[in-house]
C-alpha cells in the first residue's frame, strides 16, 4: 500500500476528493492511504501563525519554516541520513510533472506532499526538509492543493489492481512517445457521423494498425514536441 500524507492549511479541500472516483477505489481497495494534516496544528503560538512578511520587502506573505519543517519531520523524519518517505513540494518553480515521474512516485512506500500558499515557502524549509519540487504546468494557482490532487490521482491509477483493466494504463497518452488517438462507442452513427468502419470490422490487426496511425497523427498535429529527439541526440 502507498501512503500519502498531505500537509496543507485547507485539509477540508481533500475530503470529497479522497472518497470519489479512482482515488476512492484505491483507498477502499487498500492500495492507497491518504491522510491530510493541518499545518496550523504544528504551530506553537496562540494565533497558529503559518506565514509572515518577506525579508527585503515585497507583496504577499511567505510560509514560515518552523511549522513546516516540524510537520514534515513528524511525518517523514529528518532529511538525512535515511528517511523512508519521499517529500514532494508542489510549486510553480518545480520540475514539470510527467507520466514517467508519476510512475516512479507510484513505487514509493510513502509520499509526503507539501502544499505551498501565499507568495511561496521560506527557502530554508525547502533546503532542510524537501526532497523534490514539482509543478503541474506553467501557470500559477493560489496554492498547492489542486496540484497535489492531480499528483495523487495520477499515482493512484498506476497502483496494481486499481484499474479494472490493467491495459488501460498502458495504452494512454504519455505512456509512450505518442498521444492516444480518437475513441468511439455506441451508437455506430450519430447525427450523420459514423464510427470508422475498421473499428467495426472485427479485424484486430487492422484495428491496432489504425490506432497506431491515428495516435501518430494526433501527436503530429497536437504535440509535435513529443516526437522530437531529446536535446543532444541526433534524429536517425
């Protein structure tokens, strides 16, 4: 079972999310455990303060290091020498989350997800207690809760036994170098638009070839960057 602990100042945002859809299936099936932890519970002052004004001036507030490091170490232990959990902070400054990283994270025993807020997190908390920083895209949200949910769902569906058909996770966009192609279901015709004949032919080889061709064409049209060789490699 993968255990995920979420540090946030808005734990209530996760209440419905954890019980629904794929995440709920994984939790009920025993493949996943998700617990939220209110960062304010790790403060020591009467006002339960988690933020303060930035040194050097500037707009907004910065999350304080004391409660954050205390919370992380309570759940994952000190960063050195051998903590068992992987501590991930959700932030626009992090490395962009992709399917390969989700696959790696799904094989951890415990993840501690840190949801930032305000203008950011005191750098000392990151240096002392965070293992990696992750971003879900080149845009800014009000906090790390929605990115944390995206990571949780992306990881949950990769856990063994969660998806009804294991092949579902193998034949999707970003599992390989191409996007998944178009999908169809009943009725065979809808408002003058018919399902491609090959999909109704019963010829499994022809269907597979068609899907491969469509997958490549979708990728060329929508995400040609996925077909470019990695920087430093020559295309053969």
